[in-house]
């Protein structure tokens, strides 16, 4: 019978196996962040939600320094925006922009919802018309004609729209083409034979097709759509790269034209145009994250050169500040709780609810002061300290003491 | 135009002396009296004291005798019976929209690419008191047939599809059932699945409607 257990020693032994409770210091759009925001950031989250829920087409800039938790904000919003499909895109990979965007959107939406949207569209286009009061004898050609008549005025590329209507109606009304049509709608790459079977010209890699499909699905989804574009100043850096010029012996302008029109610059211009073009999609809300207000001003200048009216879409920026004085304690506790849950050792927290073991209040406060409350830097330091606890032969007291000053 | 409620679905019932005057639109099933056993599916019906019962462009379904054979048919036509005393209709019933919505959902909830859709209306089974005239159940064993209509001793079954199981019994999927209860009151219900035992001898006929006849 176990009469007494040294729970602190047991926790240290768990660490010594090699498990660091603080693992990654950079959030990404791909790996889900389980940890919620600290209390001081709740107000910011609520303001964002309020803006998203009470506006139609907007661009909302969020400004925060590097490591402040802008990407983490995406996961937090995704959890809180129940009435929206919130999807993430990074400008790191800007090739096939609309296609990537559509793929991200469909991943967020799920195939079930895509089917339901296709079903409702066909319903609107008269596919469920009952003959003699009971029988659905869908005349696909008639449904297609009705669809084109109903929605074509809202779309620029009529060929793309025609093919999309063909794919949606084939998916719902032609059981022999349903599978291929679903693959097409999911954005899968199709070969010539599959396209010919569906009587379509291109798959969704074609820019105008992906955009039209995005517009149709977003505008007909019952939930709102929030596009989260992380590190938006990537666009400026791409533009600047070429404007600043380089000290190369070989001048690329001999081959690729003058400065300001290099490949990156042109790509950046195009991507900005494509993002601004998204405003043609009814009710899409875009959140952009930036490191500084200067970057925002610069982006606004670039947009002003294109079309002044687009500036009206911009909401006042919101600021994601670093941790306040006491946030580090809440952050540490939440992380530790997650860790203890994962190793099935929550009893420790029940026995020591106010403890910061193996660290202490002084160490945590010191860490916070050292990095001015920057969450990423705090995480880096915590990872370092815990690595020392796990792998070093030094006693715990000595390790903690070295971080207290 | 009458405002219908879910309870107010029987528009005409010869047996219970029910007649609601008015012009109705929706999903309406009308059944002839026993001696004819035809059914009419329509999206409209007009009932009035002066003009009797009028159905415009309804689909009449049943079996007709052709020399020695019994052939299933479906015909689009206008129907007018001014004299209600001698009207051949037994009842006309409007299927509530809630049931029709369930029926619609059942049709689109799944894809059955290997369903057989007949081009022309054909009889799958027919049994009269004087004998069995048509029985192709064994021939279609294991197959899925679209747009079946069944007439039973006390009711009608209209379904999205019927499957003939390994015992040769028809299983109707996504079905609307219309029939009389033990008090001879007409009722309508939606059943996702109706399993019919042929041994119980309740089926009068099963007709598979042809797509060409529906499109006409």
C-alpha cells in the first residue's frame, strides 16, 4: 500500500524521460494549437469577433511584433468564430494562389458541406421540380440553362462559370459522372480523359475556374467565411527586393526588363491584385497580420495607387501586444496543465494548485522581464530551461537559481 | 384557394363522405374505386359543387387488359367528373409538404449509380382475385428499380426505388404510404424502408414508371 508519494520527484522523473512540456515556439497554420489565449488578450479577440460578425466585406489588419502570437491568434479565432469557416493562408507559397486558397477552403469546409452546397444550388436551379407532384425527372440541360440564367450576371468568366455549373449539376443529377465530378469539385488534378468525360475544359488549377468556384461556394455557404492571411508584409518585402536592387555583377534587367518588374515584383503585384479581387466575393472577411503600422501604411499606399475605393474596406488596425506582467503565470499554468493531462498526471496539479514547480514565480517574472513579454521569446527560454532540467547533471536548485537573476 | 394544414389532407373520400371544395396544388394522389384500381398522380386538383372534380395534366397509372394480356400503363391526361355521385374516384389525398420534404431528402441523400431506370412503364407484379397475371419479381432479384408504385389491399406505396431481395420480396426505399387505418380513416406517412412479404398476399400490383412517360 502506497502511504506517501513524492509527487514533485515523480514529475521530475517524468521530465527526465526526455519529455519537454514546452515543445514548439512557432505556431503554424497547419498544426492545430490547443492552448487558448491568456486573459489579457480576450478583449482583443472579442473586438475581432465583433467586427467580423457585424460587417460584410472587410479587411482587418492585426499588428503585432514578431513572436507576439499572430498565427496563434488564427487558431484562437477558429475556435471562437462558430458561425464562420475560418481558413488560413500564408504568402510563403504564392503560386496558384486561388487554387491554394480553394483547397484550404474546402479542407476547412469538408466534403459533406460541399455536397450540401451543390445539392442546394441544384435545388435552386430547379432540379427538384416534381413532375405530376411526385417525380423528380431532372432535365440536366434545363437545370443548367436555369442556373446560367440565374447567376451569370454576377460572374465575369462565363466559360469558367459554365463548366462549374456543368460539374455541379453532373455531381447531383448524373449518377454515372458523380464520382469524377466530386473529385473535380474537390480540386483534384484531372487528366484529359476525366475532363472529357465530364465535358469540361480545365480543372480548378486554372485561375479563373478556382476563383469562380471559390465565389460560388463562399457565397452559398450557410456559414460566413474568414480568410486569415498571415505575414502580409511578405508582399512588400517581395516588391522591395527588386526595387532596392542588388550588387550583382550580372544585371538581370538585361534579360528580364528594368528594375521594378523582376519576377518577384511582378508576382507580388499579381498576388496583391488577386487578394484585392477577392472583394468581389460577397461577404468574405479578410484578416491580415503585419509586424508594424508602417507596413500597413505602405500597403495602403500601394492599394491607393490601384484603386482608392478599396481603402474603404480597411478597418482600423487592432494591436496584438506582448504579454502583460501576470500573463506569463497563466500561460505557464495552462501549458503545464496540458502537459500533465497528456502524461496522465493531473493529480500533481490537484495537490499543488498554486505551484509553478519546477520553476518559481521569481524565475517566471524574470523570464518575462528579460524578453519584454514576447511570447515566442518566453517559450524559447522555457524550452531552454526545461532542456537543462532534463539533460543537465546540475541540481534543479542550481539551474533555477541561474535563471533567477 | 384553401389553406391546408397537416391534418387537413383528405380532399375527397367517397367512403367517409368527405369533400373539400377548392383549388389545391401540391402532391396529390387520387385512387379509383375497387373495380378499376387506377391511380392518378397530379400537382393540382379542383373540387367544386358545380364543376365536380377536375384534375389537369395528371398521370394515370394502372393495368389494362390487352386481349389475353395485362399491360401496365401510365398516361398523362385531364380528368373531369361533374357528377360526384357517379365519380369513379374513391379518394384524393394531398401529401403534406413535410412528408414531401423527407421524400426529397431521401432521394438525394445517396447515390445509386447502378439503379435501373426503365424507359417505359412496365408491370412488375399483378395479382387479381381471379389469378396472378404478372410476376417478374424473380427476374429482377437483387436489382434496384427506380420509380416504383405499389397498390396494396388497403393502401398505396410510392417510392424512390425498390429492391427485390433474395427471397423475391420487394423492399421499397424512401416511400410515401397512403392507406386506410382500422377505422377506414385515410392516413399518409413517410417510411424510409418498407419490406413487403409476398406470402401475405397483400400486393395488388407493382408498376415501374418509365422515365419517358414521366418526361412527356
